[in-house]
C-alpha cells in the first residue's frame, strides 16, 4: 500500500511540475552579428521595475559563438517587457566603458530607436501576448 501511495504521489507531482512548465509563453531571442567567440553573451528579460536597475526577471548566460545564438525565455506572463543583451568578452559579468563613457563591449536592446545615452523603458519595451514570440536583435 505504501508503494502505491508513493507512486501515486510521484505521478501527481510530475503532473504539477509539467503543468508549471507550460504556464505563459516562450520568447525565443536570436542574437545576430556576434563578431567573436570570446567570453559569454548575457541576456536579461526586464519588467519596468527591473530595467536598468540590476538583474532582469529572467537572466541567461550563453557561451559566445561567432555568428548568432538563440536563447529561450520560458513561462512569461502577458505584459510589457524589455530585453538587454551584452557580449561580455572578458567575462567580468558587467558592461565595460571607455574613459569617455562609451561602451567597450557590444550590446543590444529591444526596440532601440538610435538615441544616444541610456534608453528609457518606454524606448525599448514590447508587448507579450498569449502566443509564443520570436525576437531578433543584432549587435551593431
């Protein structure tokens, strides 16, 4: 009897875990124009509350690969978000700057409109609805 109860408990737990894996949508991000395989590519999905204030609500680190890479953010609820991407070539987990304040490493953000200086959330945000999404960003 204990064995049946244990197996039933494991089965129910696996169903709950599987159901949690399918909550929300999947956002597939393709990052293009990676010019070297040095370091890592750091990506962050931000809400307005986390944007430009630290880690995003989901963060990913992938080994850099010349050309392009794909990153998936899963279980995203509908809402307004922004993406930030950094090619962290020296693997110090942060953006490095020249003495004049310009970034030393390549970066990209969703929805940028070419403005100089740090973007605001309204410059880079996008809407997530009820269906899976694909977004392409390119290092300039």
